[in-house]
């Protein structure tokens, strides 16, 4: 029996699945034993990173109107707001790390870090900022140029963030982190396929 | 055919190069530095505090940082060399002065200093070590632990005169 026959059950399951995929990794990170040996700025920085990753799961679902109750213009408005929060989370993440250990953050920003994951994170950070600038200039761009640029940047953000997170030994628990990353990649690929941004495909 | 000639030429050149490499390989090692100097690692000097005091132990201990200090070239052990050690541990982060301490190498060029357990920070469980006393060129190391549950970490210095 198709689940579409029971829209309320379907909505409940969709929101439940999303809540669970975000709450489980966030819960593990918020109770990590490593937090006992970290200062407040470092704790905030880490959690801001986890929240940013969780938002990357919601963004493609909002863009394609897959979230019950948030299809169409409402979903796109939410997508813009969450994009702004994402920028804020990245700023908290980097600022908190800077307070904790300035030279490590300087190395990362200059691509001179000994840790490969920081390169992925910094590339994703610039892609997030570039997306924000692009979104602000959106009305001056041709709609197709905007969509292509946004899609390309979104792919860089997701790929960079996922590799960044997976290579880090930190407060996130390994399995819940891997599951969240897999869901983010799947949701992004689905959105890119659904939105048909690239030429060679008929609308 | 041109192809055949080129191939033969390439083969001759390659054989010649190989023979030359082989011969020089036999001659050169006698003059080469047997033990090359250790280069500083990327990020090794991060949160370094020059002049950290020589201590019996950093904080409460429970974790061992070990290593050796030798001279470049002949590999002779260097006694009495000051090595500074710091890390993000259960008792403080890298910027806290009490996370830092120094020790001296023994007659065999070996050092070991007890310190609090290193915990993962900035993505990896790692320690920092510095040789920065002037007689030899300064070297900063940043070894990474194989596992966060390890209770020791090892780092070797090979120093060249300043």
C-alpha cells in the first residue's frame, strides 16, 4: 500500500526521519567526553559546525520542496533564512576556533595546515560566503546563471564539508556522523538532479 | 621506421642513464650524509611559548612523551639538549602555560617527560616538541598519535649545527 495514501503519516515520517538524522549526531556531539577538556569558545565552535552540517541536510530538501508544509514559495523563503543562519554558523565555527588556537586557524586559512581536513573546510567556507554574496546580487543575474552558479557552489559546499567532517577526530560520533554526511550527499544529488540546472536536459 | 629508431635510441639512453646511476650509486654514499637532519613539521610551532621551564613532570602526568636527539651526519647522540613539549591535554589547552614544559636529553641522547593525557584537538590527537636552544638549527615537531587512547608518543630529532 502506497504511503502517499496517508498524507499525515507520510508527513510525520518525513519530519521524524529528518529530526532523528539531526538530533542523533547533535546529541552525541553535545555529550562528547572531549567537551570536558574544552573551553566554552571551542565547544561553541564545534557545535556550530555540527549545526551547519545539519542545515546542509535541510537546504536541498527545502530547495526542491520535499519538506511537508514547506513546498513552493514558503520552502524557498525558509531556504533563504537557513542560508543566512548557515553563514552565521560558519562564522561562529571559525571564530571559536580562532579564540581557542589562533595559529591553527591562520594555518588553515592560508592553506598551510598540517591537517588535510582543514583545506576542505576552508574551501567550503569560501563557497558558503560566495553563495551569500551571489544570493544578494541575485536580481542582477540571469536566472539560469544564478541557478548554475548556486548549484555549483552548493556542490562544493557539500563535498568540502562532508570530507572535512569525516576526516576529523572530534566531538562527533563516527557512525552518526557518517550517516548524516551520507544523507546530506544524497539529498544534494537528488536536488541537483530534480532542479535540472544543466544543459542537455529538457524541462 | 622512425618509431623503431626512436625506441632503440630511447632504450640506449635509458640503459646508459641506468648504468651511470648504478655506478654513481656505488661511489657517492661514502661522501653522503648518512643521517639527514629532521625538517620542522607544518604547524609544529603553533602555540609555542619560548622559555618554558625544565620540569620533573607536566601537571599530574600519566602520559609519556619520549624521543631521541642526534647529530646530523654521523648520527651521534646529543646529551644535555633541551626539548620543550606541549599539547592539548586533559589538564589544559595548548595556549595554557601549564601545558608546557621542557626536559634534557640523557647521555644516550634520549629524553622522556611525563605529562597529562593528550586528547584530540583541532581534529587530531597530537603533541608538539621544540628544539630551540641556538647551538643547532631550530626544529619544531608535531607528531600525531595512532589512536587517541595511546598513553605515549615518540619523536626523534636529528639536528644540524646552526
